[in-house]
């Protein structure tokens, strides 16, 4: 797991675990971008409000970009929009 902070927080770990279980990624980075948004809209003070996910999974082969986003969001359940203010997703299939 990739993190800007030395130790990933509980939400970053949960994102990692949920995506690993649902999509069996061949590559997964969960990057906490929250420090770049401190004091901005959506910053809840936890230090875990904004993330970038870079995920590669065979499950994305032949699937549109929009459907890949939906697959990631579905795997994360209530995190996006509830406990995470912003989530940037880069979802690819192996070899892309």
C-alpha cells in the first residue's frame, strides 16, 4: 500500500482491504491526498478525507472506464461520499 504518511490510517487500510477482497488487484496504491486539502471544503480534520486509488485488475479487462469506476465504488460501499469526501480513481486492466 502506498501512502503519503508513514503509517496508513484506518480508512486507507479499509479502502485497501475492500478493493483487495472485491477485485483481486495485481497492483494497488491507496494514496492519501488529504494534506493537500487541509482547510478546504470536505476536510473533516481526520487527515483521511481525500484519496487517489490506482488499481490494476483483470476484472477490468474489456470494461468501460465508467463501469470500472462503478466497480470500485461498489466495492467501497459507503466510504465514497460518506466517510471519504473525494476519491480519484485510476483503474486499468493488466497490460494497459
